[in-house]
């Protein structure tokens, strides 16, 4: 434990170790992606699936080890009973810091299938990044605007069909899809800009998770509504971690059923849209109160 060292010494050491962990695991994932590209057969995909995701878990474990090396962290995980790696989950969470990604990856490492992010279709063409995400079976999502559909009505519903095709192999392998429904990291400036009526959160954006539920339907066993709280670190949480000042991490999990009530056509059915937005806003109001209760 090196948390007693001055922050200006911890920062470069921690930063270099995180970069090395990312570079090492990222290189292995990229090589695996090349193999998948050269051997585009279902049997090859199945053979590579578990080794590739072991690298994902290795990256998550490496981040946890580095965090623990330089920070004296108390981890509190609440509501995680009966989770397992053989189920399908849609995970929604508040978003305060880049650290959230490492925290969720560590949480998932021994409890649920590796979290995957929905990515814009355009990212598939980005060198290295697109290959790595494709190699890890990250789903790519294509969204057409309402204005575009009006000009091209024959493409109506095509975006959901494209997303379903991107996710077709999830039916064979348990999966966790993650969505930070605020759309960006919360900050006082963004709260003011978005006129947020929440004290600790940004207004949730319902379209993304409604689209996900429409694309995958009842494939999910549960929705995991996760609240991330850093009660002793209310400022720049990532910088606090990089300088050895991260003290406590609270992960609160609300396990919600997947029912017909939250599956529908969000973009065309105005009645469903209103009900779904209310369902999500209720979750966010409760989340805001929980953060207020547990923050110091």
C-alpha cells in the first residue's frame, strides 16, 4: 500500500501503470481481432470468445490492483445478491467520472458478464479502436433521425434491425449491456446548462435504453439500476484516485424486472414514450435522494 506517499509522486507512477495495463491488454485484444478478421467462421469466433474476454477481465483486475496499490479504498456493494455470469443484463448507471468505467468493470469481473457499450456505427471504421471493440463483441448501433426517415420512409425500422443483427450472437453468450443514461459526466456546469432539477444528477435520456430494449426485447433477464457514489470525493474523482486520495466507493444495485411495461416503440408510440420517461424519471429521483443521503 503506497497511499502514504505524496500525491505528486503517486500520480506519475499510477498513470504509467494504467497506461501499461491498457497497452498490454489492448494489444492482445487487437491481435485477437486480427485473427477473427482472418478466420471469419462461427467456430473460430466461439474458440476466441473466452480468451478475449479473459483479457477484458485481466484489464479490469489490473486497474483494480493499481487503484488498491495507491489508494486505501473501502468498497461497499449493496443489492448484488443472486447476480451471476450466466444471465443477460441491461445495466444503467449515473456518470460522474471516467473512473466509473473502471469501477463497473471491476464490479462485473466476478459477478456478471463483462459490460459492453453500445457504440455508434461510425466508430467501427476508426483504426485500432473499431477493431478492438468489434473483437470484444461490442454492439454497434445505427440511428436514423426522424427527419431522415421522413425523406426515406423505406428505412423505417431499419436502425433497430441493424442493431438486432449486431447483437445476434448475444443469444448464445450471456451479456451485460451498459448505458450511462445521462449521456455525459455530471458536473455543476452541465447541470446548469441542462437546467437539471436533480441535485446530484443530470436529466436521464430515455431514448438510448428504450432503443436497446426494443432491439433486444426480453433477451434481458433484469435491468440493473446502479448508483455510483464516492462519498468522500465530491470533486475530480479520477484525479483523487490518481493521487492516492480515493477513500470509499459505494455501488448500490437495484434489480428491476424486464416486462412489457418497458418494451415498446419509444419513437413512434407517444403513450409508451410518456410512460417510459416517467418510469426512468422515477428511478432517477430515487437515485438522487440516495446520493444525497450517503454523500458527506
